[in-house]
C-alpha cells in the first residue's frame, strides 16, 4: 500500500437530463484505431509515449448550474445552524457530464497549439509535424519518430495541466505491451488481467480446456420441458446481474486480444436478459479456455522498413471507416489488414 486516497463524488443517479446535463460523451479512441497505431509504431519505428492527466475532471468548468449537498460529517453551518449547500463551478467526479466537459477543455487546448482533429475518430489529433495524439478519457498516447518532439510536447502539456509522465508505453487499457526495438517486434498480452478475472470468479483451480465452445453445444431459448409442455425459466435478478457482468468482462478481453473467443462470447451474449443452466455452462467453458491460453500473446512484426507517408496513414483510416459502415449494416465481416 503506497497511500490512501479519498474522493468527494456526486450522486449521479440524482441528476436529470435536460436539467442537470444535456449530453453524455466520453472521449475514448476506438480499439481498432489503437491497434493500427501500434502497428504503425513497429512498422515505422515510432516512439510511443504515454501521459496521464491527474485531475482531468477538475479542470473543466460546468455549463449547467448544479447544487450539491455537503459531504457527511464535514458539513458547515451558518450562524442560525442551517446547513450550507455547495454550488459547483467545476466538474466533480461521478457527474454524468464530467468526461464531456473535460474533452471540451482538452480539444480547445489542442486546437490552440495547432493540432487538427481526425473526423473519423474525434479522440485522435494530428499535427503538421506528424505527431499523433490518441485520447482515452484522461490517458494520452503520443506517437512520433522523434523523441525530442515528444518531450517538448510533454513540457508544453505540463505548463497547462497537472500530469503524470508514464514514459514509453508498457501498460495500456489493461494490456501489457512488450517491445523489442532491435528486432522490430512487440507483443501484447492480458494474462495478468485474465488471471485476476479468473480469481474473482473463483475458478483458479478449475480444469482447463483447449476449445472455447464444445462442438455439440447448442444454446437455445430460456425454456425447458415440463409436464409435456415448454415452460419459460426466469432467473432471479442477482443471477442475471452476475451473468451480465461476466459477459461484459469477456467482451473487453475479446476487443483487446482474444479474438478466437468472439463466436462463443457472441452466442452467450444473446441471453443477457434471462439465461438457463446451459448458458452458464457455456460461459464457464470460455473461462476454462482462458485458463489454458492465458499466457499466449499477440505478436506484431515489421516486414518492411520505409519512411511513413501521411497520405498512407489517412488511407488506412479511410479503410477502417468503410469497415465500420459495413458493420452498421449488420454484416458479419472478417478482413486482414496489411500496410505496404
């Protein structure tokens, strides 16, 4: 234990739309864009540094008028023993609009220092000198071939925001990234995160399996045969909540590294509102498969070395935009992406 932290947070469930806030938006760069940037890093030998804005949500000013009760046991009173109420001037943790207001401050600052926002993903900015900034709430990735330009940008950020310099990228979104610059390769794995999930589910001692779904597994609707008729089974709320939490965790793993469990997770996610024992067994089969494969890693290698062209980068982004349009049309697609 290094130190203890205490935060004064808002009761966001008391907020009402169009009264306390208008929209909810969090600046989170798409996972696919992150993978493209990491591929650019290894292909063109980019330097990738990471910074964290420490009190990002306390930087932004509120546009709505919000009043808040004082924290319990720390109340202040007027002379007539009436409790005072706090009027918020800046965003506070757990406010629904905190991420949106923080992004508005950051966007204005980046535009002020001559960065342009990429329209396909508003969480990415690029400068004329080819510095790329990717934003995930208050975590910023900076890509550039010249490390001195990155250091100059960090000093510029430190003058405006209170930030923590995390140096070269190693941990990002619960992914462990290991880079070998001499061999032009890097690896991504989530073994620590997966092991933590397995421990939380109390399945550390379970037997492993080499397939994420049994070949005879056929998930059906939440009904079972009883008294010569089909009867719908209704799980209790706590069971449904637990099932949804596990699927949410597995979806995060799928988006990051474990693409081979996409089919199994998508099948199980069809029964989030109600599930039966067979669905629970299918989820446990996926967990047992992760126990078997937790140490596996994604490997990136650069096959060609050449100078990066800005037009090529934007072409890559446009190709990804076409892929997302196809996904919006409810088409199941699979594509291999190669940058020549």
